[in-house]
């Protein structure tokens, strides 16, 4: 039952964020647009490129969707409203998100097209840039909560949200999360106007619909993770717990899909440089700072 | 819910997702099938087949970062259990991991000084 509620909530949330994203991209608020484009994609031909690696080509979007849904499975929406409250939830989230790279490399390799392949290899470089900045801030969160369970992580923030406790970790995590969902300005694997769609270039029809859906699920998963780790999850006054989760997750996802568009695209080499020369020293400093604060202040 | 039960739910979720995608493909197929026409299956390279093969050795110009990444990724495997017991162990844990991270960070600085953190040509 819980699974169904979470999946319906995810579908509604993904739809709303898709509306927001199309508003940010096209400048028009059209509530029916995601439904119309989904139907249009289903009605179109789904082409198979010449001499593809059929297994990788078919598996790419599916693996991406599975990875996104498994990440959503450990995000708590309210007390008791979580698919699986694993004792190793935060670690499981990382494990699920690691498959995003695998899926995109598969989608890049599969169709045997030059643009798609470049998009796939680029995402490998992007992965090397963002990966440490996903795991290191989560370590600092787990240090405070003394647990890897996402429910415990939320309850550990009852006195003070982690965004105030470790603001540095929050900034790094959100920046890395944008890289993980290849949102602008870090949309290197698709790179409109540069790679002709990149990994999306060879996908058409129903397969493209699954790929786009998977990307939306991934954005929701990362927004959910940000809320769980830094914005106190379901905690908040007056409103019921699920409403706070919904408001926070939609707000974070809305910011993620809209604000980055105002910044010019970051090249892969720049992104790697920024994350390794600035991001990782800052992430280590964040772990050290949180370590000192947790020992001195007992909240 | 026991741990085994939880993993069963996750496995079911995976299977359900695959099933959902297959249903979607069947639905799309029912609406209309793909016509075979010449030239349609050419990958997006301005309408003609790519001159060079695509599946070739790609010059990963970020390999310097990738090697350092391996060291850091191994280190993270130790960080998670450490983070959980951090408050119990107190200052000892801070010093233990501090020394470990300092050594690793020196490695990063050394790699930086040797030019690992740039686009390799």
C-alpha cells in the first residue's frame, strides 16, 4: 500500500516538475504539455539505428528508470510513508545512483552513433567530477545522525535543519545533484545545440518517453534526497508531515530545473577542475567542521 | 519489516518497473508499428553514415582525475561505517580519520602539483 502511495505521489510530483521545467524552458505555463508530449512520443515511430548494440540500447532507459525508482524507495515522505526504511538507506541511495552512469554509458554506446557516444563518454567525465561531492556531504550528515537510515537522518534534524548546521555540505550536494541529473548548466551528455541531443539523439518514440520519464524520476529522487538530508524532510509546523515533504521537494526540484538555465553551460574540463580543486577540499573541510561541531555541541 | 522483506520489496519494484516499460512498449506497438524505409536508420550525423567507426578507443582526457578518483572512492567505503560510530568514539575517531584524510589529501595535492588535475593531451 505504501509503495502505491509513494509511486502515485512520485508520478504527480514528476508531472508538476515537468510543467515547471517546460515553463522555465519555453516561457509559457501549459499544464497539459507533459501529457501531450508523452502521448505524442508514444504515437511516434520508435526507430532502431543501423547496427546497434541492441542489448545496451534497450537497457539504457530501463536501467535509468530502475535506478531512479530504487533511489526514491529510501526517501521518507512522512513517518511510516517510505517504501523501505533500510538501515543502510543513505548508502543504498548512493548505490542506486551509481547506476545512472552505467545507464547513460549504455545509452551512449548502444545506438552506434557518434553524438550519442560522445555524450556517454562525457558523462563519464562528469561522473568523476560529481561523484565525490555526492558521497562526502552525505558522510557529514550521517555523522550527525549516527545512522545511515534516512528516517533517522530526518529525525536528527528536529532541533536544527542540516542546511543551517552544515551549509557548505548543502551547497556542494545540490551542485553535485544537478550534475548527476545533467541539468543545465551541467547538461553535458545531452548538450542542446552542441551534440544534437547527445545520448537522446538516437532515441525516438516510446524509448525516448521512457528516457525522459527516467530523467524526471531522477530529478525527483535527488530533490527528495536534498530535502531528507538538509531540509528536515517532513519536519515543519502546522501542516501535516506529507504536505511539508511535498512542498519542500517540489520547491527544490523547481529550483533545480529552472535556476541553472540562467548560467552558461560549464565545459567538462572546467567542471572537473572546479570540483577537484575547490569542491573536494571544501567537502573535506565540511566533514572536519561537522566533526568538531558534533563533538562540542550535543544537538 | 525485516531486512529480507525490504529487499524483496525492492526486487519487486525493479521487476515491476521493467514490466511497466514493457507494457508501454506494447502499447506503443499497438498504436502503430515502425515502417521500414531506407535511410531512416542512419544515426544523427547530418543524414549520412559516419565516416569513422564510433566504437573506438576514446581519449579520456580526464584520466588524471579518474586515477585520483579511485583512491578517494576506496576511502569513502571506510568513511560510512566510521561516520555511524563517530559520536560514540569521540575524539579518537576524529584523529584516526583526520590522519587518514590528511594523507589522502596530501596525495591530492601531490597529484595537483604533478599536473594530474588538468585536461590531459
